C-alpha cells in the first residue's frame, strides 16, 4: 500500500512571456528570467512528473499509477481514467500577456488530437497593481463578426478584461476565450491536456523575428461566442475549514486556511487529494510519515489515505480532488 505525502520534482517551462517570480516568490530552483510555468503534478506525455523523495523516489507518476492503481487515485477515478492521471497542476508567472487563446471540449479534443479537453480554473496568488485577466468577450458575437474583428487586427476591442488581486479565482470553461495578463502569478488546476488554440499573440515575435503559430481555423468551431458572466468564483475563508471554490465533473477545489493542528478525514472520499500551498507553510503527516509544504509547492495524497493531520503556524492551501 502507498500511504505517505508524495512530493514531485517541478517541471519548469521557459515561455516567451515568462519572468522570475517562480524563483523570487515561490523559490523555484531556476536561474532563468523567462520561466513561465512550474508543472507540479503532470501526466502529460513528454512531461511526466517524477517523485522527489521517499520510498518511490525516482519513479514516474505514470509508473506509480500502474503499480498502485486505485490505491493511489481511487476506485472510480481509476475505472474512469485507467493509467492516465486526470489533472495537470501548475503555477504560472506571466511577466507579459499570454496569448489570447481557448481550449476545445472533450469531444473536439478526442476527435482532433486524441486528447482530453481542457477545463481549468485559476487562483491568483499575486498581482501587480492594475494587472488584468482577459475572460471572454464584451458582447455576444457570431463567427462572421468575430472574423471581421480578427482580420482587421481589432480583436482586443471586443475582449473583456477584469482587474484582479490576490485571492481572486476564475473558472474557464472550454471554448471561452481567455488570457493571463502581465504581472500575475497564479495557481492553475486543469484537465490533463496541453491542447491550446491561439487566436492572437499581441503581434510579438521571438529573438529570431518569428511569430508564434495561430490556430484561427481550428479555433473557429471551438469558440463559445456567447457573453457569459459565469467565471467569477466566490468562496468562504473560514479558518481550518474546507470551503468550496469550484466543483465540476473534472475536479473539485477547496480553499483551506490552516492555523494550529487540523485533522482531516478522507475515509469517505474515493479520490486522491492534492494540496497546493498558495501562502505560508505547513507539515502534513500520515501515520508516522511527514512532509513539509511551503508556498509554491504541491503534494499528492494517495486515495488509500484515511486520515492525516496538517500543522501550520499559518498556511493557505488549495485542496483538490475528484468527486
């Protein structure tokens, strides 16, 4: 049986829009100035997480699932996803604006890319003054009107921008046009998918003068052109209590502020649990095995875990699982 808090080695990704907050604020081991993402727990082919320490140190996440199956992920999760890990957990530092993009739903992603779709959510950990997210359109559009704005280079005129600060949380359905604005550091929980349709990239080029590929045609059948105010997530911040931020068929995320010693009982939950530390630090103990977690780190709790304790002077965690 596998029954201890599992920490993985972060997979750091350089991005044209990345910065140095992952190092300066989250203490990631990097010297780069364009590090945009830290993939904390990943089953994406080519970027599979590796256990950092403990009895299974050096093993890949996919190997753990093959070895421990439902003990690691839960009976229902294993029946649904088999040896594929269903979530991708990230920290993202946007020094400059990400491209305006969207993600296909499960049906399109399966048909075109043999992949899952990409429903996701964001929790803002830090934002420079005036930083904004693009979430959807200002108004309802049809394909013809959208293409007209795009072809005239006026797409930004119809994008909806929202100023954000620490603690804000947003849900991004498949098909919704979106972009993380410069100056924002956030935690992202998403389906296991790396399928992105880029529709606008602020006319920027790389060091060789090359623009990144756009996916205008692929995006056209995937975009949700309706104006929907369905993205803001509200939640409680009650100390030592799990308060739901978001829940969908792909994941549930709770906000869990901890002070002192908190006992958690997961005996009725048929799923793994992931803790993302978004502030402070804590010690997580299962039986006689403990692991420390600090701001910018993530830990996987096996589904076989019945009970654990969290001890913190002060910590804020995101608690993620599949219902």
